[in-house]
C-alpha cells in the first residue's frame, strides 16, 4: 500500500498508532506466535490493536476475534 493512501480500516486508528505502524511495518509480527507478515491482521477494537497472523499461518487473528 502506498504510504500516501489509507484504507477505511486505517482511518479508524488513532493518528499516533497509524504513524507507528507505518514506521515499523517491516518489523511487525503476530503477537501470539511471532510469525512475520505480510499476512497479518490488526484488531480495530478501541484500546486493543492486537496483531495476529492469518489463516495462511496459525490463524491467530481469527482466534483473537472469537
């Protein structure tokens, strides 16, 4: 994704968190298993922002959502 373009999901995040994500996006990993991207999902619930891997790996994003 181009740094100058944001999606509706990112618009829901606080400006500070969005800036931190862009600065560290290459180092993001699943909070549960440490799996690196690119298939990571972030929880957009207020005060959560859990990062989990997708079904391509261990599917911690879905487990977190349940």
